[in-house]
C-alpha cells in the first residue's frame, strides 16, 4: 500500500479564531495561510478581485518550476530574448533582443528584482508565445481552485480584466513553496548579480532583512494595484504565507505582513504525530513468520493553537494476534492523538508486508525441527 501523508486540521477551533482575531491591518484584502495544511488562520475581504501587479509572477515561477521538476526544462537551458520580451516596461534587467541567458539566471532575475522581460522570455520559451503561456497560467489557476483569477499577461503589468484575490494568491503561493521547495534558492537571495557582475540584483522583498525566518516570496506594485505582497516565513518547522493586496504604502504592506506572520507564529504550532517508539510485531498463528511488523499509515500533521500543542499526547492500540494469511496493509490498530482529553486524530496502523499461511510441508519440517531441539 502506498503511504500518503495524512493531514488532520482542527477546523472548528481554527476557523473561529481566524475570523475573531483583532489585528491592526492596514490593507483591505489579506490572508494568512499555513503551508502544509492550507488552513486559513486569518482573512479579510479575501475573495474580492483586485489587481495583483507583479505578484502575478508567482504563477509564472510556478509553471517554470513545474517544468524543471518534471524534466521538460533544465536550469541550464538557454533562453533567447525576443523583441517582445525585451520591450517590456517596468521592473526589468534590460534584456537585449536575441540576448541569451540560462533558465536559472532568468528565474533569479524574476524572483529577486521582478524582471518583466525575463518573465515574458521564460513564458515564451515554455509555450511559444506569451499568449499561449497565459492560457497555461489560467488553466493552472483553475486546477488550483483559483476561482477569482483571470490572467492577461505573465508579468502583472496593468491590463484590463487582469485580476485575482488574496485567497487565490495564497493558493498558488502554497503550491509553489510546498511542491517546489528548491525555489528558496532564489527567493531568499538578498543581493546577487548577472552578466559577470555588471548587473546587480537587490531583492524587492525587504522582509528578508527585517523578519526572522523570512523565505520569500514576491512583491508587486502599480498605480492601480497599489502595494501588494505574498510573504512567506518559517519558524519551528511551520511555514506561513501572508498575502497583502492594495496596501496604502510599501512600508505598510511589509508591516501588515509582519503583523500577520507574527500572529501566526505566536498562536499556532504544527505538530507531527508518529509512533514515539518502534511498534512491536504482532504474533501470527500458522504464518510463515512468527510475527508481522506494523507501521503507521503515513503521518499526521496537526495544526494547533499553542496551548493545545503543549498538552499533546498519544495512545496506541494493537491486535493481540493474527491468523495467517495476512495481507500487507491490513489494519491492525490505531494511533490516537489527544490534547488533554480532546480527540485530535486517529491514524490507522497497518501490517508492513504479506504473511502467507504455512504449508503442510513447512509445518512438517517445523514440527520436526522442534522435536530435534527438544532432544
């Protein structure tokens, strides 16, 4: 049986807190989400459609990373800038038409300085044209459940009908950092360079220098979108995503993100529930082996408020014995997690392999061997 990660969330507890918390937030639309479970810890006006500016590029980065991790694209692949890509305005590294850079270099430029020209060049390289790439962006958005989103370009430059929501940005941010953790190679860079040191890159995400545990992710701003941000940070094994849309100023968007992230780290903890000690084998009657090993069906990640996390405990119940034949994956017990007396999760305990029933011949030799040992 293929082991899958079993994720349990205390939805009743968390949903109440998410809406009830009083936080000093300036921006009209915000979301705070935990990465592993996708649980929303705080939200305000999270489904209102707004312009995302360069936060759009999270989808461009996601599609690029998916291509790299699937093997259809390499960090070392050479990308040639088209006339269209090199004509982009806004944030850029001033690509010249026909200039070549590796995927890694262009991805770095997109993540660190939000280079519009590199974002378009990557999209054209993957799909043949920016238009075809935007079709992929919208298709992937639908797959992720981003129902508030319509992309018109790969960059987030102003375009009629180019909209998303704070919740949808959290969804695509989570997909990127959860499934493609190698992106941290780029999103955590503060300063770097390209073209042999002649093009200096300084990250637009100031949280990398001002917030403990910051891991990324993407800034954006235009006159209409105002100041936007998807900020990620990790502490004590828990990574959070804070999305800010239409911040009043650049400084206020970063302060809002700090407020959200600090709230999450102060009040919640992610705990993995696995057997504390190796599970004992269970005796098997008439089996080809005397006992069968037991394993948990994946692990349970519990997102808890910190008061509950401090009282986390677990109990194990197992069958006393089994009769052969026994199939791999047979449920033979339960690992139960509690916070005090409150039930949090029940994880099935399964047999680790098949145990066939002993044959007549095997039984004969087993009895014969025991007889000699008795002598």
